[in-house]
């Protein structure tokens, strides 16, 4: 289990996160949602060591990882993506994915094998020799996720993976992500403003507003929570009716 307990983050005297607690188990998909500026990316940054904690702790399988550097946290199986695609554009697609495996200390032969498997899984085999700079935005997103998976994470934290994708690309991504927990035994946390994707994909939702948790639970109960509707989903969610 990935456990976040009473985590707070302060920037220049402003409290960006205020006592947030959540848990993510292997085999489940947790959606982290909320309005812009609610602290979603800050929470992922805090979990993965990119910003210091002002309070609270983060544990993986009972081991405290708060205070470790991002590479050491990654080696403990917590891998994340970023809002802005960060491919090595001068490297090929295959090489970009191999880097995710090489970062865990495996050899080039194993890294190449992991890359081949993931490129097939993501439908990117035909692009293996293309440079990162030559890809469409949607393909860059898929390569970034494949690279993260090459590190064999226990927990994968995806920050807006469907951003910039068209409806067809988003639907294809949903199929891939939905299969990951069972196929790879990992826990998946996903931030996205594509609510159609979130509501179809996630087992549970955790909602932030102004750095605090305002709701958490199964998709149906959170979707119909008055505080969530007021802060984020709006009246469109009420009109659509409950799902999930």
C-alpha cells in the first residue's frame, strides 16, 4: 500500500496542501480530481520527493519514503509522469522507453526487451525507430507512460495523461490504463480533467479543493456529493445522473 498521512506543503508561507490523507493499493485505480489550483500536482510532487513536506509522511509497504530523493523513491517502486511531456526528443522511441528500465539498474538487453514488450502493448512498434521529436502529441504521451512502466513500478502516478489527446486517442488510452492494475499488479493514481475518462476508469475518487480533501470514496457517491458538485463538477454532473 502507498499511504499518504496528514501531508502538508507550504510555499512562501502559503499552505498548498493541508493535512491530506489517502491510500492506494496494488490493483486499484484512484482518481485524484479537483479544480485548478486545488493541490493535485503538488500532492504528486510531495509523494515523489519533488517538493518537501511541511508535515505528515508518505509510506510504501510500511516504509517511510518522505524525505528521500526522487530517484530513491522511484527505486522503491513509485513512478510518476508530468503534466508537460518530457521525452528525449533527440532519442528514438525505443531508446526513450529503454531509459525507464535502465534507470532501475537493469542491463541493455533486458531494457530492450522491456521496451519491445511495451511498444507492442501501446501500439507503437511501427514508431520504435522514430525520434521523439517526430511524434504527435498523443504518441508522445503514450511513450512517456510506456517509459514509466519500463521501470516496473509498484505504484504509477499519472498527471493528466489524456491532456491534448483527441477523443479517439483518449479512448485507446483508457483501454490500456484500465488493464494495467490486473496485468501488472500495480496501483494507479490518475489526475485528469477528462471526466468521461475518470468516471469510466477509476475504482475510487479523491477530491481536493484549496489543498484539502473534500470527498473520497466510490465513484457514484463522490460524483453525487454536493460539495464536489459545487466545487468542481458543476450542474452538468447532476444533469447526467449517477454512473459507476
